[in-house]
C-alpha cells in the first residue's frame, strides 16, 4: 500500500488532484491493465475515479468506451459517496474485449442503498425516485452488471464491451454545443432526467414531451426532433411535440420506438447528432417518456372504466324501472345510441323462432326509414340472416357493409329472446372495452325484456283469474239498478269480490266481501266463499244459515284466512219499495243515500268469517224508497292513502250525497273516480264498489 495522487487536469486548483492509497497499482499484465485504488469519502472522489478509468482506457486502447465508462463510473462513485459515507474501493480491469469497473463501499446495509440510500420513512418519494436513476443508467448502458459482497464491503460492477471506432461512435471533445459527459459529469443528464410533468392531462403530456425533447436536443447538439403518438382512437399518429427543425427522412435520423402498450404506439425522431451517445440517450429519453405515457394510458383507461361502470349502472336502473315489454324494447336503442354506436336495433323472436324488428334508432333521424328497410330485407347475405345466425349460435356476429357493426344475442335465463345490433361510429371501430360494455348492455337488456314479459304474463294470469271471481254481468231488473266498479292492483290477484244472486221472482242476494291477503291462495279462498254462497242461495237457505256455513267452511278449509262480508237480501214490494235485510260480518257499514241527498250509515257490525267456530251477525232492516240508494264497498276505498291521510268513510259519505239523482252506473263510476283521484299514488289495495238503487 502506497500513496498516489490522481489528477483530473492540470494542477491549477485545490480540486484538481486527490491523494489516495493505492494497493498494487499494477503494470500492464498479459490480459490487460488492472488498477485498484482506495478513495476517501470526498466530493472530489468522482473526479478521481474518472481520471483512473480514463488512464486505464487510454492504456488499453479502448477510447471508444470512454463516454459510457466515465458516465457510469461517475454515477456509482457519486452514489457511494453520498449514501454510503465511507471510503471507496475502485477496481478498473481492461482486456482485449472490454472494460470492467467495480465500486465498493464499507457501509452496513443492503447493496440497494448504493442507488436509493438508507431506508428512512421521512424521505420524500420524489427524492427516492431521483436517487434510483443510477442503476437505471447502469442497466441501460452496460453490457452486463451486478453486485458484489466481500467481507465488510459491498458494491456494484459493470462491464462494457469494446467496439471499433467509427464516425458515428467516435469520441467528440467537449464543447459548448456538445457537452462531454465523461469530463463534465452528469449534470446535464441529471437535468434531463429531472424533467417532470406538472399535470396528468393531455396538455401535461404534450408539455412534458416538449421539455424532454428540448433537453435531449440541447444535450446532443441535434438540430431538432419530434415525438409522434397514436392513442388508438382512430385519429392515427399525431405530432405530439416538436423541437427545432423536423428530422429529415434519411439514414442519419435517429428513430426510437416508444415502448407503450396497445392501443398506444409512437416514435421519437432526432435529427443527426455529432455526439456518439445520442442514440442511447434518445433511447433513454424514449423509455422515460414511455413510462409516463403508460401512466397516461392507465389513467385514461381507468377513467373510461369508471365512465362505463356509471353508464351500466344508469342503464340497469332505467331498464329495471320498466315492466312494460314494448317500453323496455324501445328504451334499449335510446341507451345505446349515440354513446356506443351510430345506430341500434332490437329484434325479438316470435313463437316460431323468427326474428322481428321491435325497435330501432339512428343518430340521424332522416336515415331511420332507410335503416328499417335494410334491417327488414331478407336473403342469404342480408343483415337479417346475420342476426338469425347470432341468435341461433348465441355468439357475437360481425355485420358487413353498408351498415357495419356487430350483433350480440339477447339471452336471459337460458332462453334466446332475440338480438341487439349496433352500428359503429364513422371512421372508428369498436375497441375491446366498448364490445365488453355492449355485451353487458345486451345481458341487462335481455334480462329486462324477460322480466317485463314475465310481469306481463303474470298480469294477464291475474286479470283472468280475477275476472273468474267476479260475475260477468249484473242482473238487469226493471225498476232496480245494480252497478259495480272494481279496480285491481298490481299483478297479484286480490281477495275483494262482489255478486248479485237471484233468490226468487222478486228477490235477490247482494254480496260484497274481502278475503284477507293476496295471491293465488287468497283467490282460491275467494272462489270458495263465492261458490258456497251461490250454492246455499240456490238451495233457499236463510242468510243466517248461509253465514254460519261459510264460516264453518273457512275454519276448515280457509288455510288461516278470514273474510269480511256484507250480505243483503233485497225484496221488491207491491208499492215499489225495496225491503233490504242487511247482515255485516266484520264488514264496513253501507252508505244509505236518500232521494233528497241526505246520507247515513246503516248496519251493525258482526263477527268476521273464518276466525271463530261460532259467529254473531245482527240483521238490520232498511226500506229503499224510489230514488234511494245503498252503497256497499271494501276497505280499498276507505283506506286509500295520500301520504299519512286516509280517504275514510266521511269522505265517501260526503261524495255520495250529491249523486242522489243519478243512475246506479253513474254513482259507482263517480265514486270510483273520486277515490282514485284522492291520491297520485297507485292503489295499494283492490277497490270494489257496488250500488243498489230503487229506480221505481
């Protein structure tokens, strides 16, 4: 071990030379010169390390590696001085094929600290990012590199392979126009790498590209350069940034493709440069910008996915709100156009499996008749044939000219319902994300159509079953008016019913009832009560016995359901007066409307049927003079709600008074309208109204 002085230039200043302890500074061995030097922890150490490397390269005749070797040596020695804070060992080994440099420090901790420094939670992430660029340069310029661990030391080595000098790679002296990295350090390159974008936006990307390009051109002495980018949106490759004059289309132009994921594509072009390392620097800048473009692509993709998720949520909500088949099918094209296509058509299958056009729309309404004509054309090459193929195979099918696009099948619960055809936008084809969104829309649309069809079918079944529980028509009797109104709710069968059964030449039994609950079971009990009453009336049983028999039947076969009932025996006397014997089995009292408009409630409450083994049902005699009316109703009338307010019996009585002079049909219709118009909400319970009027 002996002391040696290494100088970076003429000894005119205190920074020009540094004293070091050299261990076996060897002569030139057969394999090439080898130098091992221990340098102090000093700010002049990187300059001394460069001087050592320069000496070995000149001795070995490897001047073509000077720029890269000095750059990487400066990076590793600077990192070691700043972060390790110990002495350094520099080993420089040259041979006939290249140069190997090893930088070792003696600080504890992992070797990553040569690049990123000690792990300190208080260090700003931006500072760590700046530190991590040393190994990025090593990885980019070195032929090979790695780490070493020897006793108390740790370090990084790199290998540069030799090459023959040429005009494109010759070492150029450092000038003001072409900075010399080897002798001047990495200040200019550090400035280049410290260029950071200010915004994650399209303007921010363009400004970042322009700053990088300007720094690169000034660093390499190039006359100009451009960066072109294609975002895969149909616009083609666009000029993103330009500096100086545009590069000529010749062999001297440096072209580096941007390493970005599809659908992005781009290229950096740099005018011919006198600097030999312009190509790797351009590649480094392109890699740096590619990383930022990838962030921009991911940010845009994330925004698009969020937009599509919002769109799908809104579409699902709109489709779920419609339970009408025709409205649902008309809504689907309106959701798709113009966001996902230029036109959209929905075809549904009929009972024979043939496709029929259900709804279509176009961004240009004037082209809608032409679209309808095209979609309804038949033939082996027609769009309808392609749609039938998509429906039959259950897969996506492309549509050819003139209406380019594609069709997806509408399948819900394993049933093929039709197809959803979408035409592409002008000059832009659907990308993978849009296709996935359209397939999701098709699945939601198919489910909405199927739900609407199921609801429509249930509605038809409920109406048919409900109609079977009501008389097809009330008796037409001279001098007596019978009229009824019934308002069902929802798609379920209700338990409200009414009936007028003849019981003699001039007598009738009027029945208005309400079975608890809704649905098929309630309908079954309703039909049971109605049939039992009709049979007992035909047998001539008195009303008291009829009520007891119905109660016994419900207790035995009602399944826990009960029934309220208003039953009246109507007999016409010789003088034209109607004699009414009224029984109420847990039902609301009837409203008596006199010919002069006066109103009152009649009847006494009894026991509802189906709750107890024995019941009580007091009878009340009512005489209806000519012009008098008796109104029966169910609780759907009195319990009609407007917020927390009920329609109630008082409003019903007040509404019935002014109707005294009208026929029974008009009275029933007016009471129905008054009840419905009381609230804007849909009725929550079935409404049944029956009017008996003495028209003598």
